[in-house]
């Protein structure tokens, strides 16, 4: 769809088409709709990021928690499944999978939300390295990093659906 089409969407249609970009958090699209018209996909993405940044910490935390654990074999959204498969997380060896599950669990216990990483363009080795490294981060820095990763995920998703 084009940015012009998006600018002409009624709020309900806008939310229906873009509410999934921030995982299970259509409130982001609902609030960003008011910022129309958008000159570009980048401006649309910036408006959505701005709404997340302005949200109360409780809403930001709920957004982080709406994301699945990386490498999970449970039911996840089609977009998450495609993104993770593209990074090779659907082809982990038994040992790699066990390590990922162990690190994901430790991360979730320490920070209270899943490890978030915009996997596009990465591979399983880079993802595991980042998870190990970020486990050593202080909670406030990791919360900010997790939001940055969510912004990147959303940008990749928007770039995949919006024609310039």
C-alpha cells in the first residue's frame, strides 16, 4: 500500500492495516493516526515510535511483554515467525535451542520481559551473542535497548508493506 492510501484511511482501517506492526499493541497505530498526513514511510514510523516513547512506562512494558521469546516453538504471530525463520532460529541444533531457552529464561527473570532483538539481517550466532552480552546490562539500560529493538522491528515491518 502507498503512503497516500494510508493517509486516507479512516482510523479503524488504519488500525486494522497497521495495528499489528507493534506486536499485539494496536494502541500505537490508534494514537499515531492523529499525526496524519505522513510524507513518507519513515515519517509514519517516526510517528508510531513517538507514541510509544510518550506512553506511560506500564504501556511500554506491556508492549515489550507482548513479544514472543525468540526461538520459541509455541504459537507466535506470522510476522514474528517469518522474521525468526529468516535469522535461522527455526533451524537451531538441539544444543543451540537448549542454550537459547536457558538464556531467554534468565533474561526474562532478570528484566521481566522477553529478550527483544530485531533479527532481520542477523543470524543465530549474532542473536545468541547479543543475548549473552545484554544479560549483563543494568535494567534501565536494557529497558531502553528493548524499546530501540521494538522500534527497529516496527520499521522493518513498515518497510515491508509501505510503497514509497
